C-alpha cells in the first residue's frame, strides 16, 4: 500500500509573471467513510481528509472543508495567478489529526 499522507503538487512548465496557471495536487489517503467493513465484517473507523489549505508565499489563498465522500487518494486542481516568485504550499489534514504538507516553487 502507498504511504498515507504522501502529497504531490504539479505545476505547468513555461509560464511567466502574471499568467494564470493550473496547479494539481494529490494526497495518498484511504478516505474511509466509517461505513465500510473489513474482511471479518467489523466496521472500519472513519479516517479521511477533513481540510485542505493552499498557501502562496505567506498568504492563504484557499481553505477547503472536505468530507469522507471524496475519493480515495483525493485529487484537487485549481488556478492561481503567478504574480511573484514564492512557494505554493498545500496542507492536508485528516480525522486523526495528521497534517501532510507539500510545496512547489512558483518562479517568475
């Protein structure tokens, strides 16, 4: 099984200052809703991503509340204007209090 919490960010190539770019991010996570059962029929406790924050430099540009209904290994795509050189950081949080972060550098 893949490492829970491993997060990736992908930015396009060839952008310049002022361009609106498409960022893509994924977090490896089982997204258990709490309604499933294991092989022995025992309930699988809820264990899923609850929030995703996006930071561009020191400024939070998005704050999303998410629920167990999103798919395993959730993927999120969003647009951001490349106005200055700074890290683009995505922070994922889950029901067990885990925090997973990944950054990619926007260079203009």
